[in-house]
C-alpha cells in the first residue's frame, strides 16, 4: 500500500525545508528536483514534473501562486503523473497544489497532507525581500500579501479536511519535535 505526502504551505513558509527533510528521510519526491536560486540557496525539493503540470493547470484558469484560481475537476494529465511517480512512500511539494488539488485528488491513494505554517508577518517580510518582483504593482502591499497568506491557508484547511494531516510550524523546526526516522508510522 502506498502513502503519499502532499507538502504544502504558503510561499516562504519553510515548505522547502520540510520537503528536504522528508526527502532525506527516504520519502521519494522524484528524480528531477528543483534546485537552488537566489532566494532559496538549499533548493526547493519540488518535483519538476509536478511543477510543470501545476504551471499548466494554473495557466489554464488564468491563475498563478500569487493570483490564485482553483482547478475544480480531475485531470487525466494528473492521473498519469501520479501513476508515474507513485511508490510505497512518496509525495511531492508544490505550494500551488492547494489550488490544483482537485485535478489530482481522485488518483492519489492514501494522501497525507503536510501543512507548513510560518508566522504571517515573517512570510510577508520574506516575500517582500525575495519575491516582490513577481507581484503586480497593485499587489505589492502588506494587505494583499496578508490576504494571499490567509487564502492559501483557508484553502489548505478546506482541501485537507478529509485526510490525515501533519501540521508543522516553521518556528518549531529546530526543536526536533516532529521528526521520526520511520515515516511509515504516519
């Protein structure tokens, strides 16, 4: 039986760090993982196949991570992607999955959501430092970024409600309270 960890959070929440930890603990996240850049020197640990499909799914509904639009129906491309990557212990991290989940949902066996939260003001500060150019001029405000943060997490709460869930606070990651070397117990 397979177990799939769907790692999500708001951008700049620490979800890449959590994905890295899951990867290092043996959870299969894919062969081609998104590497580092100027705003994340350790890499994102996102499976590029899921990133590419989520880019397509979001574009098709005229959305993006900072202008969210939700997919509302299953998608054959998502089915094929899930089937190609499924293992006994696997998953993926792409924060846009909160808006594309309905495309994947019927095809993922035993999903467990890993929800990474970071203090709202810290996320806004980090977005302004590293991602401000990705926002439309009118969205480069604390108010919009705060709304985006709230919208991400309300959407996560709605889609993850029927599934097992692991909640991780970024601020607690250094306290070793979450980690067990045997991920199968989840």
